[in-house]
C-alpha cells in the first residue's frame, strides 16, 4: 500500500540562514519571489512544476537554531514531508525534521522524523 500524498509540506531546518534556505528554494523551483518580509516571518511565491506555491518561512520556531519551511500546497515532486526532508537535508547538508505521522486522532503529536547525513530515525521532539 502506498502512503497518501500530503496536501502541503512542512519541514524544520537546523542551523542554516534565511539566505541558504532561499538558495535551496530557488534551486528546486523555476522562480522564487519574496512577497512578505515581517521580522521572523517571510512569505514567497515559488514557481514549481508549473504551479505558483505560497511558501512561508518562520525563523526561530524551536529555539534559535530552527526554521520552519511550509509549502502551503504540494505540487512538488515530494509525496510527503519526509521526502522533502531527505532532499533538503542532502542539498543543505544539515539536519531536517518533519512530522512522522499525520494529524489524525491517535497520532503521536511529538513524533518526528530526524533526517541527517543520509540517515533517518523517528524521535520524540517536544518543542
């Protein structure tokens, strides 16, 4: 049985700058345009696979080291958050985390995938 495609994608990026994340976004899409820049919140329009996707980046979401990167729609090549996390970890050479389950009743809300150096493991991440 194949896993269900996620309607949106969210990953957490450790120890990278906003500029490094923007470079990665620019590399995976056809064009990247910043639409909002308010303190620790940045919004973009990413042209990817023929679609314009709103992307939101929040700085310092879990301590100073972590950025949230949220693709509000998912026309990407990644069926799920974990697929994106693997690609982002490899491209930015850093640890990436993403939710392990869905948002269904009974799912452990603090269970995440930790992806780093080509390895992945489930962890409990209480932020």
